[in-house]
C-alpha cells in the first residue's frame, strides 16, 4: 500500500483458501460485523464479496473469494476462476489454511495458482483451526504448509 501525499494509505487484500477454512469467518471478525455468509457447508461464497475496514490513516478493502477446489462441474470451474481473478487486482493475498489437517491437493492447487500468476503478489499465510489439534500434529501440519507455500509466502 502506497501512502498518498497526505499520508493516508489504502489497498486491496484477497482472502484466499480452499473451501471451509474460515475465510468468511475471519473477514467478519476483522471487520467487526457480518458482511460474509458463514456456513458449515462448502462453497457458500460463490462470488467475491468486499468488506472495508476504515482506520484513522488507512482503508483496507478485503475481498472474500470462493474456496479454490477441484471442480466437478462448470459452476465449480467458474468459482475457481472468480477466486483467481481477484488476485490480479489485489495488493496482498491473505492465504487462510486449515492447520488442523495436513495440506491436500486443493492446497496444492492454490500454491500452483499463486506461483503461476503473471504478476507476483505478496502473500501472508494465516493458520486457522489450530485449536482442533494437539501440539505435535499442529506443528507437523504447520511445517507441511510452510513447505508447500515456501516460495510464495513473504
């Protein structure tokens, strides 16, 4: 985010991850209000949704995206395209992962998507659902995600 002459900053953050990792829940928590639908069922978010956080000296526009997954039909393909298109316009990617499980092939899809971007984007990884596993498994999964996204996360 570049400061304006007045020192005010603004920028777009893409909230990415596979289905049901907590992207919408995190967005609602960061904004302090419910802007994104939250459900235990995958693919609740079908189109990008924006939420704006206004601070004294900055404005952050969060873009919640559909979960990237292995599509089984045209709707699933379109949802993945929707998620990928957001990355072309954002200043930062907030990658949300479910650390209670080891990375799976959907996480690999996201890693490939981020590596193949025409315009590299700074990425920060948020480890979610850490309360669902014990310390040993948590550390094993954290290292596996770190290894998968090592070339992307900054």
